[in-house]
C-alpha cells in the first residue's frame, strides 16, 4: 500500500476513491479547515511531528500547506528520498526553490507540481488542436480568472488567510498561477513580461488584489492574463486567436468552441463517476502521482516546470514592485 503525509484537505477523499491506500496526516494543528470537513474523510494515522511521521516510513508525501511553508516541509522529506507532490505554486521564494532542486537532484526524488489543469480533458484537447494546427498559427491569447476572495473560506476571516497575505506567499500572481502555467505549456516559455497591479483596492489585504499581465512567449505568441480577487460572480475563460479561427474555453463548462466566423464546431466533454471534467482533473492528477510513486511514469509537471513558473511569477511581482 501507499501511505501519504498531508495536512488535512479534500485530497483525502480523492485518494480513498482511487485506491486502497494507508493515508497518514502530518498536521501542525493550525489549519483553518472546519472540523466537520476534517471528519468527512479522516486519515488512518495523524502525526503532530514531522520527524516522527518520516520515521514511520511513508511511501510518498503530499505538500498542501500555505505557499511560504511548502519547501520547509518538502526539504526533509526529499532527503529521505520520498516521492513528492507539491501543490502549486512550488513556493514563493526562488532561492529556496533552487536550493530544493539541488536536494532533489542529489537524492533522485521524483516531484510532481500540482497544476490540475494539466490533466483536464479540455486542456489536453486544446493542446492537441494547437499541435495539429487546427486554428492555424496562434497569434495571441487572452486568459481571465476572477473570483471573490471573501467567499473562498466563509468560516474564516479572509484577511488572515495565506492567500491574502504577501508575507505568506499570497496574492493573485502566486495563488492564481494556473493560468501562467497553462499558457507557457501551450505557447512556450515567457521571454518578456509587463504588468500593472490594480490601483483601486477594496479588500484591505496586504497582497495584490488584481493584475493585468502581458507576456511574450518564445514562440512569438502574445498572451494577456487578467487575475483578480474581487469579481462577482466568478468568471474564468481562455480565448486563443489563430490564423484560421479562434478557440474559446471556460473551465467550468464541458465544451471548447472553435469558430472561424463561418462555421462553429463544439467539442464536448462528459461527466463521469469522478464528476465534471474539472473535477476529473484532480482525480487524474492523483492517479498520475500514484503511478509516479509506483515508478510507472515520469512527472508530467516536473520540478523544472514548477521552478520555471515560479521564475515567471517572481518576474511579474518584481514588475509591479512587490
């Protein structure tokens, strides 16, 4: 069986569903997750000391604590040569990430960085369509993600949550970096970035509430990225403009639309036992991690990509003076 270290999170439910694993939790007791949610899928064992947890000999570990603590916990685990899943972003400190990479290389530890959209059926289809030149050469893309931060965890004061605090690696750039990850996956590494932070602030938090980013990719494609914590209702979308037409996708919907002005083609994706295609992406991600632990596959989102994404986030934050 495969055992996991984790702070208590909904990921337990996914692991219970995909396999018969012994699931252990390492928790400092500082989590803000409601006790009711903790009780829904309790772990088999709980440790309040990381060293004791590692001495018990887990086969794999998942890091899903606040961003600024990711690598503080991951470092001693990597030294034990235990395969790691690290939720996005890798960390908020590029120096820590580069030092972590040395530890991983020395100990030959497989690391999967948690970008679930890399496992979304629609994202894989978009990549296929672009590879097949279905819309011709790509010219530009627009990614939009806006959500209302106070609604994320209604049971806690949003101003104290790590997503709202710059000292904990919060803010839209790091917390909502999925869009930066998939745009560089689709169009190549960003070689130039420009950014403007929202001047109007309404949430009274220390981290950035909203940002507009312009990227130039190594392929010549330009992409615009809009991220915000203030939008009601939530909205998330991707538009890709090509020489032969455009692709439109909203992750919460089960379709991709191709439109060239004369003809429209809709690619649809089905719900299954794991839920909507968006929900499925989390299950497929965990199935992939289990296969990594079993040495059947290499990480689809390896540490090198996680560091590349963090380098981009760091450049963007520098651009806005943070």
